[in-house]
């Protein structure tokens, strides 16, 4: 069976890159940033989603040049917008407030939504000190009122994972049923320093993109895994009329995964 093909970009197609645990500022992150820019040169993307831990080790904005501006210089110069969420390392400095206020991170708050074409993104603060009561009330209303054909939720912490931290029953209890009820097709996270795409679980694909530059950790595929690799990597995703098409790339520009997520 031939591998699924990305549909040609056209009217209605929204293209974005997703990566997390990026803020190392080292050669691995810079190499990955170069590959992300190469994807944009080949077929332009509409935005980049950053899944948290944007600045290691403690979210210090004094390191923004090395951990963000240099690695993504070409994408930033091309005007590609970035939209971030907060990771656990980010809140170690002033609870992440300086990052929320930093315009190039594209954060409308600690949690927020944005719409690009047919895709609605619901960007969460999944840290332990998040205001979960207000955030969940907001998310419930935002999901219920969204008319987007594609709903993508982004948080730093995994719900399903075969990496170091494994599945998170607490986060699952907060989010999974709500996402399923409102037709979310994709949950994107970091925290695990690897790449992993789950098999659909109750109609939702769980995508770990934590190979953005931080030191890699092992991942061993389990029954819930469709693809797993301990490799510096990012995902290229395109939302067409009937499917989300995904390709994952490593820091050397090699394809490590390819899949199609059908509409629910």
C-alpha cells in the first residue's frame, strides 16, 4: 500500500508546524530550525505551534536570542507567526508571565484560542498551578461554540505517552472526555523528549513533538503507539477538506513518520 500523500496546497488548506521542548539554544535546535525553514521554503506554512518549554532551563527571557530568535531567524524574517504555550520550565521565572507578554510568542493569555482557515487551535496551560476551574469552563464553552471543521488542542503535558512519564490519568480525566464530546481530532504536546503518534483513541490522535532540542529520552512503543522515535524532530501538518495530513521530519531532513487523520 503506497504511503498517504499530502494534498496540494490550495484554497481551504491550512498548513502548520508543531514542535515542543525547543528552548535548548544548542546546535540540535538550530539544525531543526533550519529544517523547519526548509519546509516553509518548499511549501509555505501559516504558523508554528510551540508546545512549551520554550526557554531552558527556567524560562529566563535573557536567553530569548539563543533559544528563539536565532534558531528560527529565517521563519521569523519570512513573517511566519509563532504561537506558544507554557511548559513546566517556562513557569520557573515569574510564573511564565514574561513569556505571555512577549509578542513573538503569540500568546493571548495563559490559555487562548486562534483560528486559521478551517482549523481552530485551543492552546492550554497544562501546568499544575494552572487555574483549571476557569480554564476548563473556558475550554468547554470555546469547544462547544467553535464551528471549525478541525479542532486541535495544544498543551505541554502528555495525556497518552509511551515515554518517561507515561499516560497521565489526571490530565485524561480533565480533558479527554471533553475533547471527545466536542469532536477534537488532534491533541499536541511536548514534555516527553521524543516523537510519538498514537493510534486513534476514541477518535483522537495524541501527538508528542518533544524532540525540539532538549536532550532526548528513550521511548518504547506500546499497544497505543502508531509510531515512536527518540529523535530531534518536528511535525508538518496540513488540514485539507477531508483529512489532516502529517509528516514528521528529523534534524537532518529525513522523514520519520507519515500519516493521515480522517475527519471524525
